[in-house]
């Protein structure tokens, strides 16, 4: 999931009452929910290194076991050498609760990341296998609304905080309305988002003088509804995959793998990829359509030719293929005998917005030598 969703998760947990567990509890939650994404710094490395590294070492089982101890150590050092020296009369942070909170926060990160179709590698460094939940889009506005709303009711007391929340909701609403105007997001979803934001503002006003326990209960309710939404989407995705498998099997298609990736802001629809032995079928699935599955006429061949084999040996392509779930290539002939361009893609992201991988230029002589 995106950094906003992770941060809102930590804020919602803090608002639900966990911030009272020990001094620095809220800080522990904020740090823990975002810690695995430290691998974002590989984006400054070679091309496509980020794809090959992200969702791996820092998200795997070994890192998940170590992160709580690392974060707790950092917080205890800060508490002893900075915070307590500045304010000697305050209560010190407690190691046990800090360790428990950081462990909880860290575990929420891969759990949320697993929900989308980008994937992560739970078992790193022992196995590089990718796992996909295919339940939520990477940026899910309903998670923003539910977990962000749970945090908003508590962490909007100061004037500066209210300004920040206003900026967030205005920008988020503008994005959703913009994508609704392009057809990428259903208009009904845009209306529901605006209604939900209005409800949060009204609730904030109604609870303006509420005691902390009332705000904690509101945050707990927001977390519970968000959890129920995630569980429902997991179940819906599993049912959709089963439905697609049965439908294509009835058409004589033998699937090796099926993906039904959620559509932006639309809990009823999704993008479909059916992988067979030789090709990919793409299409759309929607619980409210009849028929529910509509396959595209285009078939995308799975890459096996000599051009793919040669291009796949380049460092950029190897890094891309580490991440690619459904790799495909487009071949372009360069004019005047200039060779062939091999353009790598992943079928997951060919629609609605095409995302391409590396482009490898092969000379004619290289292709001829590779085919001999």
C-alpha cells in the first residue's frame, strides 16, 4: 500500500488508545508502520533495481523479526540521551510496551502490502517467491477514508493540524474527482468519497468536546470497519478468481494462473489476467455486469523467442524479471537493418495505464547468432 495508508494505520492505532501504553508509544507506531519501506532508497540505484529489491529483504520474515528490536533500541536511546535530559521530570519510556507496539506496527506493513497485486516476498531472504492478495489497489481511497478518518477525529485539535487535514482532504477529493472525470474511477465512488469526507467533518464538530475515551471508541470503530472491508475484499477477490477459472474453463481455456486485480475505488470490479501455457488473456470482471467476465479480443503471447532470451540476459531485464509476474515483450523492427527493440512489459500493468520495463536493442547479427 502507499505510504499514506501505512501512516494512517499507525495514527489510527495510536488514536484507538495504544498511545497511552507508554511514553513514545505514538512515535513507535508511526515508525513501525513505515519501517519496511526503507528500501525506497534503492530507487537511487541502477535502472529497475528498485523493482528487483522492493518488497523483499526489508519486508521478509527475517526483517520482520528484527525491526521491532531495532526500533525499540533507537527509541530507548532517544528517550535516555535526549528526551529525559531535556525533561528530567517526565516518566521514562518502557521497553516492553515499546517492543510490543513496534512489533504490531511492523506487522501491519507487509499485511497491507500483501493485499494488492504488486506483491511482496514474505520469506526473504530464504525464498524469493512473491505473494499477492489481489484484494485492494495500491492506493485505496476507502482505506484513506476509514483509517485516516479514525486518526482525523483525534489528531486535529490544533489549528495547524486542522490546516494539514484540510489540505489532505481537498487534494484527495480533487484527485478522485479528476479520475472520475476520466472514467478511471466510477462517479458513484466519487460521490461516496465526498459524502464520507463530509460525515467526518460533521463528526469532528460533534465530538469537538468529547472525552478521550469517546474519541478512542470512534477510532476503534474506524479500524474495525476498515478490517471488515479488507476481509470482504479478500473474500470477493477469491470468489472472483474462482468464477473466472470456471468461466474460461467452460470456454475450453486451460488456465495456469488467474489474477483479478481490484479496480480503483470500485469494490465490485477488477482487471483480469488469465495465464495459459502459451499466452495471456486479459479482460474485466464486475460483479454487477452480465456476463461478469468480459475478455479482450487480443491475446498476448508469453515470451519464449530468441529475442526474449537474448534481451533477458541484460542486467536491466534481469532486474525487471525478478519482479514481473506476467512478463511479456513487444518487438519493434528498427528501420534500415538497425536490429530489433525488445520492450519488456508486465501484463498486470498494460491497462488502463501502460507501464513499460526496459527496452533492449538487439542487432540483427546478435539475433542470428542466438538462433543458430
